[in-house]
């Protein structure tokens, strides 16, 4: 649920200042790291108030911590949500969110094109809990037919990992409201800088904060944003499952968030330059980047995003053997998983995000054996293109 506010700072300002009151004598300019597992009560009466749910006192860092609270405030402001929660990983954010809504006998509808970890959670884990998952294509055809009295939520990812497909977010919200479903979106690739799903009517927005939000490849973290009521329910599940964030990664997340806007804008510019170069190269079969007019979802991206992002993928004409040679010859692009950091990275999805998936599942996800996923960092775009020329030659 988006917050109702008559005045709002720009994203770059929110990223720097949200959640950190700094004015006054001896105010710390940076948020302190509160490295404490537990916190004291002023009295047994206060302890009793906490147990009764009448006090917001800190008790134990798994439940909450002042450093975590700053990170949560920043993410809530950037997503224009009433509240946010940070978790130990993006997978913890996804699993805690889904399990706050689903129990044995319930059903979930999700788009088929998802991050491999999310897909495997839905394929291998949720069914063992008695939760049935139905997958639909990115065009959402079949949602109306699949909804029944047991359906509780509609889950999407846009842009998708790794082939940068888009889902019509207004259509998702309309379908969810029509059938009284909770709508969730993995907003990791777009970030709140390029796309604000809560403003469109989504109920929960999820992130692997490891990626763009933190931005420096040095922590593992997740985040959830939405209404106070829904985020509180996710927090209850997270507390029970133990997927809480430590104060030190929270501090690094806060530091990374302060440069999120300027990083994302630069990565968008560089990704467009790289995508245009690759599209003209004779050894590349197809480039997956929504900023290109050739991308099937280009017009949709222009409607629902304010930029096209720093992620792209491409298919090598020579298949897997060509992709292996290319990846092994790159010098600037690092052969490493994850994304969204200051370093440019390349991976083969069949060996990373989409490992242990059948040929049929890979085809449905749009992943070929020669598909290369690329995360654009903050290096000079001319150097990146020269490195690609060399690796492709």
C-alpha cells in the first residue's frame, strides 16, 4: 500500500536521508551499527507491555534492531510503502512473504519466468507443505481459469531473470483485485528507482537487497515493502523461521542505498550502449534488453519503467561452446554469480540461476544453452565494449 503524502523528496534525497534524524548537537552523520543481540527493559512492567504487544521496545535483534530499522525506513520510503522489513537474504524475503499468505491446502499462481531459486522453491518446497503452485506465461493468460476458492496470491517478477521479459503490472493488479488475491512482485532487477509497484497497486514488493540496493557485492540481504499490516505478518514468519539480518550487513546496506539512484542511472546508460553494440555483432543471435526497440516488451517497458536497467542477456550463435569461449576470454567482465554491483559480471544461467532445470523448463524460461546473462557495473562503457570486442573476436 503506497503512503499518502502531500510532499515527497526525490529518490536520491530519500536514499541519503530517510530513517536518519541527523540534526542537533553531536548527531551522528552516519547510522551507528548497534552490535547487540539483546536489549534491556527499564522495568518488569515494560517487559510485560512488550509481551502484550503494547510496546515497540527492542528485545532481540531477530525481532528488530536500531540499525536494521534505518535500512527498513529507507526502503519503505523508496518504494513508497508504509513499512519495510530487511531479511538475511532475498530468498528469506520471498519465502517469508509467501508463507505469511499460504498454508496447506492453499494455491498460488505465479508467472513461469522467474529467478531459478524462486522457481525451485515453488517446484520443490511449497508442494511438500501442501501448497499447490500453478504457473502461467508472462502474458498472464490462464489466470482467470486457474483461480478457485483455494487461490490466495499472484506472484510475478518483472523484468524477469535472466532474459529480461516484462509483465504488464497494471494487468497483474487488475487480476488480483478481481479475484481478491494478494499481489507480489520481485522488483530486484528494476529497483525502486525505475519502477514503483506499490504505486501501481501491488500489495508486497520483494528484493534481493544483495543486488542493486546494497550494490557492492559484499553482503547477502533481502527486503519486503508494503502496508504495515502485511509487512508485520511477514515479520512474524521471518522471526519464526530465523531469516533475520545482522546489524553489520544492515549498515552496509544503508551505505549502499545512499548511492542507489546515481548508480542505477549510470548502469542504465552503460547497459544501453553495450546492448546496442551486441545487437550489431555478427556472432550474437539475439540480445535481450528492454531498452532496444527490437525487444518484444519495449513499449511496455517505456510505459511502466523510468529506465531500462543495468541487466541484459544475449544468445550466442554458436551455442554453448561459443558462450564458454566468450566467458573464458573476458577480462573486465568477471565470471561470477549475483548482479547489481559496481563490477560488471557475466554468467551462464544453465550453470547458475537455472541449474537443475529440465530442457523443457529451460525452454519455458527462455534460457538457451548459449544464453549469457550480463550485469553492467560502473566501469567506463567504452572499456566494457572493447573487452567484449576482444572476447568475441
